[in-house]
C-alpha cells in the first residue's frame, strides 16, 4: 500500500514540474508537444498525472526542451 502512495506522489510531482517548467518557458502544451515530436494529449496526460504509458525516453525529450534534468522532474515540492 505504501508503494501506491509514493508512486502517486511521484506522478503528481512530475506532472506539476512539467507544467511549471513549460509555463516558465512560455510554451503551450501544443508547443511542447511539437518540439518533443509527440501528441498534445501526451503532454496533457502528463500534466494531469496520467503517466501510465510514458517512457523515460519521453521524459528525457521533455527535459531537453525544458532545459532541465530528470531529477528536477521528480522533485517533490
């Protein structure tokens, strides 16, 4: 049970951090999706904490565009 709670916290952190970094860069979801060569719904899903089918590769692409590292995406405020 503890695993599910910790996983949920991580998913929320990733979603919030992606959104925060995207907004700091002045990007829309569509802009980020285009730059990462992915569908806008993927960005939307991440920001809504729905990361069921998201790969590390996808997160790395986002980090390159958002000019951050994976660790920053996983930070829990």
